[in-house]
């Protein structure tokens, strides 16, 4: 996988999960659809996923910087 692809994946994933974690977006959507029972375990999934995508972004940035600056 290319360095830029890893970096883009990490940044996009972190951005999407940050919107889902730090705003009531999923609460409104899941409540409107009738799936509000899923909100109890949402933090167990979203916060580790956010940490993983942030780690991918940092790894992609380190690969990109190593390639760019030698």
C-alpha cells in the first residue's frame, strides 16, 4: 500500500469517527430510525476504532515523512 493511501485512510477514518463520537449525530440518527437500543454499546466500538484510525494516520504520516525527507 502506498504511503499516501495509508495517510488518507487514517485521516478520513479519524475524521468520520470524530464526528460520530463528539457530536450527537449517531444518537439522532439511531433514535430516528428506532435503533436507540444500540447506543449502550456504541462507546465500546467507536472509541477504540478512533484510536486505531489515529494510529494508522500517525503511521502513514511517519512513512510519508521518511520518504519525503529521507
